[in-house]
C-alpha cells in the first residue's frame, strides 16, 4: 500500500490485533509520516513497519529509519541500487528488512543482499505488480530462498487465502486491498464501497496511471479499477501525458466528489470482500478461519 492509503489508526489496529501494521510512507510529506507514527505509537506498543518504494524514495531512507520502525518494508528498486547497503543501514538501526518481489531472480538478489523476509507478490494484487500469478511466484520464491521466511501477497483477503499461502510454503500473507475496505483506512467512502461492490473482475492491468503521474516504476504494471476515467484514456497514453497537469486536477476532483470515477488501485481480492469493518476484526477473522480450515484438513487425514 503506497503513500496515502494508511493511517496511524489503521496500522495500530492491525498490529494490536496480532498482525504487522505497515505505513505506506512513499511520496508523503515527512511531517505527515512522523505524525502517523506518533498516533500509532499512542495506540499500540506492538511492532510497526514503514514501507518505501526504493526506485523513488531511497533519499528518504534515513528519515524513515529515524522514526524507529521495527521493520523496514521495501519494494520496486532500480537495477542500479545497492540493496545490500540499503538493508545494512536498516540493520545498523536494529530494524528487520522485508522486501517485496515480483520475480524469483529479484528474491535471490534481495536474499543475497541481506533481507530478513521476502514477500512474493502475485499479479492478482492491486497497485503495482509483476506478471506472474501468486500460486507460481510464491512456490518459486519459497524454494529459491529457503530457509528465509516468505510472505505471499496478491489476491489474499481471508482465512482461506492464508491457509493456501501456508500450504504453498509461505510463512504468512501481506495484505493490501482488504485493509482499504476497513473503518480505519483513510480513503474516500466511495473507494471502500467500490471494493465491497466488486466481483474481482472489474480491474485491469495497465501503465495508464504511471503515464499520468510521470513516475517510472521499473518493471511494473498497475492493477486499477475499470472506472470511467480509465475507460476514457486507456490506449491514449501519449495524449494523456500531454495533458497531464489538467488531468491530474480532474482526478483530484474525482477523489473529492465522485471517487469511483477516478483512479482506484485495487486487487482482484476485492471480489472476496463483502463489508467494511474494523481492521482488527479483519485480522482476527482471517486467523480464525485459517486455523479452522487447517484443523479440518488435519483431522480429515
């Protein structure tokens, strides 16, 4: 979850319920990130993480580590970046490193650079993704970096998904879209309503949002909801880039008045989300359902 989709309340609720709440700090003003951390620390004494998108945010690394997260979460580096040096900085501050990858070769690179946990991301996820499905990339990464812990990401929203990830050999799941559909998520109600209404088939993979932002995400596509804005500009990226400034204002207006017409980064797991509810309840329900499924499988054998 990139910048702007997490809050102190959301992250604290996830950690307090037994998960690891992670701030999406990229592209946010430093004071905003610090304030979110302060809020979360007031609400929970449990560990917290901060996520940085390395291709654009390496210069914010020292600032993020100064906030003393227990976990530095990273993703989408450029090929010329020194992951070992980045991870070493975190380790020097007593911080664990969790790095997300879309390809097995990226997992090996991160493991050799000293990552403590690898997140294998399938292309079912929302936002920026690779091209390989979760069931494949998770198994590939688990086998490639063993015995390093692996989390599965992309398409996970419930206990059945967690049980599936564990059977695939992962040690847990990293979840985004399900937490957008919570009371604490700092997104518009229309965004949450769109997630609940989705059947999972109303998203598409494109580079349209990056043409609009002007940001270069190395090797990434983006999964977004098929909104009116997306339908209008799909396949017209050169013209969109030419009108970028005006269209950014248009998207900003949608976010304030009619968010379900603008840009929404959501994953296919939206089709598994039936209601908006507290984030802590989401964590507890996922764990309870996974335990029930795995217990039943054990008994049946």
